[in-house]
């Protein structure tokens, strides 16, 4: 641990973000190395490598990966490269001549010890030339093997946090630059009137830019849409589908109780309805139109067709880097977008909370609460049946070959506990559970039905505990 | 918040019905908070009227442009169908009948405009040829069953629209059974039952048959699956003798696609004729010509804005509709941003409105840069009056607006003349299209540009017949204008024309004189020959200027040059030009041609751009360690290659972040570490949401990087 701390202290100086003088140093480092002959370059490279070897923990940082192939190829092509480099270096010198030699010499003295542990100068140098970006890309993708450290999160003490603790921890952080962010938001809020105007005139509005636009849209909803029918759609909600959007329009907005053969039928019906009745007006607010669930071609087509109606007004936000690729020309003309940049820098709290994020442990608080909710609505007998199943599953949780409780055994147990009187009643109960996705049935190799609760044992134990507390 | 839930994603809000009645009129949203909302209501009304006018104008234009195409299409349909009618006596034996008449409509890549064309095509055909028109899209027809289903249901609808409801109740077949057989038998009964009735009903249409053809329009034929098309064509060719089908393919690419989609066996069943629609570039030229290069609409667009619009058109989509959308947006923005746009209407109306301008609006006029420049040029007494007395100002404004109107009328006439002159020059120094010339003229004095000088030089070398045809065109342009502003100019052009005609007679004599003057070369030595040749060259150069034609040509060019210099002044030189010119090109670009990726990259890479905090100011390529977490995480991830180890990343992140907070307390508590880790998790999941990284199974606790290069 102490070693690690020392390590951190040492590296904190090296990171380029902390020192104001750093950029110029780096620039000069690159310049210097550019001027160097190739042999020196290779030597430098070797220095790098030895340094990395001597400090194994640090070598985990990525740039250290410096693939050996990388420098090999570098020296191979150095003959042609060095010329280019010199040219670039000369250009750079022209630029920086005014800066003066004094700085250079000052830097040189400082650079020598630093240069060894600095980012690999080769890399930096490459970035000078835009065309090399392409090469860089292929370089990184050509070698099938990527060299990164083998450290895993398990060895770290704080590996994964669950959603709740994450939220608690983050609430302690005071947001930085709140004044500036507030200012940004105010700028955006000034546009509300204009948005309303443009929506009414047949345009649709799409918001892009870094930061969650949820609060902004909520505010828009609260201030401008009080008196009009509107539907808010959380695109980031994992269960959202076009069908559910259309359903809420037909059922809740248009008060239609019938069903439809297909989504397309439903779309046509809605379109006709809106065309017939020009007094109808509907605002659609879609958070994250580019979410996983809505980005499909069909969904976009249907939403586009809806938004092309003159009395449906769409205000949507997109976040994904490649979101505009969803739309071809035909869809874009359906949407009739006006783009607005609304960079807010607000954290994507709500948007990422559903996601199975990389580092967030599945806490199971969601299944737990839903378990409790469902079970509460059942008869005491049904609860008893379910509890039996839970107990059996928990008893067997350690056996790897456990595939579930067979129906016959279960029926026996339930009978003994006076919970059911015939296997029909039990089956009726099981159907109920199955509808709520509380149990899964599987046919074993012997053709017998096995019952399993698809919830992890920790949650089940929690649930039992709570049940007993209440009882 | 009311709109977040773990169980649903759609939230419907319906206000009370009584409450909803008091909805806000649109004009109220027109108020611009930045400006004092002067005349906002009037401005909105003006916008609305003007837009309606421009819109109907464009629609009319489009109709006219499509007319040729539609006429030839209708001809084709009638001709091919009359074959069917004629042969109706001996159907079965005619092999030719197997061929389905097909019109391949080549519409160009601007798919967005196609809908409009198809809509008006359907309308025209319905009025002129047949009530049975079905248009199908590839999206609705994944297989032949759906294809037939869609076809049948649309056909029945056409029928019901035209006739009474009772037909429908009798004829609707069972939903499950869609086949070509049932379709053709349905057609026979319907046609027989209603054929005669219809001829009586619709006397106006020229051609009515007992068996009107069934026209199927396949929009965007490329997107249909090959199998569906092939099957349908084969099936329907079998039924051709009882079901007079005609196909219309909408093609965006090239006619070759038909043969790529359909094998020979199938395409031989079609009798294809090609129809080419007007190219979108010509279309644009016409629209520009009628909407912007005319004094008919008071609204004008500055050079930058026009360039943004044409660039979007030329480099992005070739879509007329999008261009018109851009025009609509610029009109809206103009009226929204410019309080004086109240005066951007027809001249008599504007004069009326000037009388009722408020004090604030008068101030607005005085604040216009162009007006200030104008005032500075006036005598001092008038300057004071203009700046202090509102009535004087209003009178002057009236005059200026009138001048502006006249300026525009002359401007476009002269512009067209100049275009006539320059559009035939080799290499087109001033552009081939009039819009290019217009852009150059809008920018600054066109006669100062190099291109103009070279154009004049080329003009001085034109042959007589070319020059005459140009002059003739100019005369037509000038003559067509109803105003008398350029009356003398028209006369002068006419004079030039007659002079050229007279030249014919004169030149004969001159040639004779010339011929007598030049003596045959005598036999001499080399030295003398050279000398005499040089002399002759000298002579020719001097005499050349003296031919009458050349003098006249010089005159014409000079005359043109004078016209340009006096009438094609850039609009910025005109007082009050701000009233009618929309110049905020950047808003157009922002809203029509946005660059979300760049915005995202800038926000992550250079937070100072958005958050104006001095602490965030940094040099190129580096960001300070107090920047928002996501920026730091982004910056660190940029240094990585394809895969990123989460542990290393988090450590690097922690290092940077602790360095920022270190000065406050030197020891880092465990809780601090936890919080930093939490911040890292948040930053990483946000980057995942933004699409920069994704989880990967290649290695434990690694993520894959998804972007490369700057962004």
C-alpha cells in the first residue's frame, strides 16, 4: 500500500494536466526528439522500456504498452520518416523562434530526466500530422494482440459499487463550475419561446451537445406545455418500444380502446385521426431519441412519419456520437429538424441509471422491490407456495447441478404444508407467477418440469428476511 | 420528478378541457426577448403572408416544371392502353399482350422530393387517365403476399372513393384471400358494373374506356426486394389479358438498375419506356429565379446566407424541399430578429406602415449602420433634422425605401443582362449559373474582381453573330420588364442591334478597300521579307481598331460595363438594406447543417469554450485538472489504443483528480478515494452513453475504444 502511495505521488507530477509549464516542455521534447538521429530515437525507446520494466506497477498505464512492433516498424521506416520529421521540426522552429532560445535551454535541462517517463514522444510527434491519424488507426487495429496490463478490478478493494451507494457517494461531490453551468442553462431557456414558435410553424427540434438535456426539456415542459396535450417519452428507459409509444398515444391521448393488427396499422390509424381532426394538437418530448431501443430503422421511420404531421410537434434530444447516422435523407425530411446545440454539462444521472454499467454492480434492489410488490397482492396461500420454493432454492444454492424443483416434489411439499389441495390449484398459482416472470419452468432430461426463480440468491435471502420481519 | 419511473417510459399529460380552450396564439411566441418586441404581431402577420405567397409560388413553379413530364407520361399510358382496348377481341392469342407496359421514371437522387412528384402525379393521372391508381412502397411489401394485400386494399379504396358505398359492401372479398385471380375477377365485375356509369359521370375527361387501366406506382424501385418484384411481374403478366395493368417505376439512380434487379426472363415481360424528370439543378435555378432574383418579393438573402443554402443543396442532398425549408427558416429568422422587418413588405404597404412607426422604431432606423452612413453624407442641416425630427425621418425613409425598390428592379434586369453576356464565355469566368454571378455581385463591387476583367477581355473578342444574339436576349429581358426605369437603355440596346445589322452592308465595302490595300508580297530576300512582315503586322494592329465592327463591339462592351457599374452596386451600399436582407448565415448553418460530433468533441476537449471560467483556460491539447470529470476521463482515454484497462484508467483518473485537490489537504482519506472512484464510474458510464467506449469480452475489465482520430 505504501508503495502504491509513493507511486501515486511520483506520478502526479508526471501527468500533463497538473503543471502549467508542461505543454511547452512537451512540445520541445518532441522537437528535440525529431531532430535526433534514429539511433538516438531507438535508444530513447529502449530507455523507455527499461524504465517500464523497472517499475512494473506503473507499466500498467496504457501508453506503456508501447508495442514492440511499434518501435520496430518505426526504425524500419526511419529513413523516410526522418526527412519528414525534420521538415515538420523546421516549421515548428519557425513558429517558435520568437519564443526564444533561453526557454529551450531551460527546458532541455529539465527535459532530460523527465523525457524518459514522458508520454512516448513518437506518439506525440505523429499527432502533429493529421494524415497520420489514419495510420495510427490501422496500427492499433492491425496487431490482433493489444498489450494492456492484466490488472483486474477484483484485486482493487473498491471494485464495483451498487447504484445506491454510487448515488450516495456522488451526492457528496459538490458540482464544479455550477455558476457557469447555470449561465449556460439560462441561455438555453431563453430559446423556449422560439422553440414554441418554430414547433408551431411545422419544424421539429432536436437538441444535441454534451450533458443531460433532461432537465432542460422538463423545464420546457413545465413552462410552455402546461395547457397542451403532450407525451413525454424516456428513450433511455430499457423497456421502451415504438409500440408502447403508439399505445400511449392511441389509448391515453385519443381514447381509443380497440386493438390493432400491427404497429403499421396503428400508425396509419393515428395519422388518419390527426389528419381528420385539425384541432388536435400533440407535443412529443423524447429524451434520447437515439437510445438503444429506438434507434432501429423501423422505429425511426414510424416516429418520423408521426412527426411529419402538421399537428404533431416533436422535441427530441440526442446524445450518442453517431446519432445523426440513424437518419437518411428521407427520414431527415420527414423529421424536418432544426438543430439546436444545448451543451449543459449536467451529469446523465437518470439516463445512465438504467444501464448495466460497466462498474456498477447489479444491486438487485429493483427485483427485490418488485418481488415484494407482486407478492403483497397475492393470497396468503400463494405467498406460502412461493416461500417454499424460495427456501428450497436457497437450500440448494451451493450445488452446481441444481436445475430447479421438480413439479411433483413441489406439489408434495405444498400438500404437506396444506397450501393446495390438488395439482390443478397449484398449476393455477404457478401460471400467476409465470405471468409476473417470478418463476421459470424448464423441462429436464427426464421430461419432468423443473421450477426455478430467476433471481439471485442474495435478493431472495433479503426478501425472506423482510417477509419474516413483517410477519 | 413526474416523468421518471422504473416501470414505464411514456407519460401522457392531458390538461383539463376547460383550461385548454385558452391556448396561446402563435404570435405571442414571436416576441423576441432580446429586442423590445416592436410590432411583433404585425411582423408575424407579414411573415405569414409573405411565406404563403412564396410557398404558393414555388408550388406553382413545381407544377409547371412537372407538367412536361406528366404530359408525356399520360400520352404513354393512353397509347399503351389503347392497344389493350383494340386487341380486346382476340386477347388470348396476342403474344404482345403478355408485355406489361412500364414507365421508368428517372427522378434523380433527391429522394426527399419524390413524394411531392408522386403525389401530384397520382392526382393528374386520377383526373386524366384512370381512377385505379395504387402507389406502393418497399417498406410495406416485404413479400408477395403483403404486396398483393396492399395492392388489393388500395384498389378497393380507389373504387370506393369514386363511387357509392354499396359497391364496397358487395365486392369486398374475404380478408384472407388475396390472389391475382380474385383481383382480376373483382376488376372485371367492377369495371363492367361501373364502366358505363362513369363515362356519363365524368364527361370532362377526354378519354374514358370501358376498362380503365390499373396503374401501379412503385416508389423508389431500388429498395424493393428482387424476389417480390420478379414474382409479381410474372404473376401479373399471366393475368394481363383480363387485368390491364400498367407499372410506373420510380428510379433514383440509373435505368440500369432495372436490369440488375430483374433477370432477362422477367424484364422481357415488360415493355419499358424511359422518362427523365427535370434535373434538380435546373429546378433550383428556376426556383431561385422566381423567388429571389425578382423584385416581386421584398425579402432578399445576403451572399453568405445564400451560399449556405446552395452549399447544403449542392453538397448534401440536392433536395429542393430542403432548400425551401432553408428559405422558410431564413424568412422566419429575419422577421424574428429584425424589428424593422415590419417594413419588409410591398412598397405601398410599407409606406403606409412608416407613418405609424413608433418612436422606438424610429430610433431603430437611426441605429442602422447603413442609415448612419447615409446621414453622414448629408448636409449638416439635414443631418440634424434626420436625427431629431421623426416626421422628417419618416419622409426620408419613404423615399429611401422607394429608392431601394427601384434599385432592386434595375439590379435584377442588369444582372440578367450581364449573365447573358458572361454565360457564353469560355471557362465561365463569372460562373455558369446566374446564382454564382449573383453571389459575386452581392459580395462587393463586381467590376473590381479579376474575373470581371477577364470576362470583359473575352467579350472584346466575341464574334458578331454571338454578340448579336446576346444583345437580342438582353433586349428581350429589358423589354419584358413592365417598368420604365431602364427605358433609354432598352432603346440603346435596340440601336446597337440595328447598327450591327447595318454593319453587314458597310463591311462589304470595307473589305474591298482592305483587299486593294494589301499588295501581294514581292520576291525579296529573307531580311526584307521579315521586315515587311513586321510592318504588315504593325499595320494590321493599327488598322484593326479602325474597323467599324470592332468599334461597335467596343462600344457595346463599354456600354455593358457602364450599366454594371451604375446598377450592380452591392446591396450593402444601399441605405436601409438591412430591412429586406437576411444576413445571419451562421444561424442557418447552426440549425440546418449542425455538427453534433464537433460540438461534443469541443465540449469534452476544451471546456473553456462553453464554461467561461478562467481556471479552465488552457493551451491547445491540454486541459486543466479541475475540468469536469468527464473531460478528464475523455482526455485520458484519448491516449489509449484499442482496448482500455479500467483499473489503469481509474488510477490515472484518480491521480489527476487528486492532484487538483491536493493543495487543500495533503492526506487522502479513504472516503475521498471512494468518492473519486464513484466520479470515475459516472464519467465512464457517461462516455459509454455517448458512444466513445463499449464493454468488451476480449479481456476482463477492459473496454473497447470506438472512436479514432480527433473525433
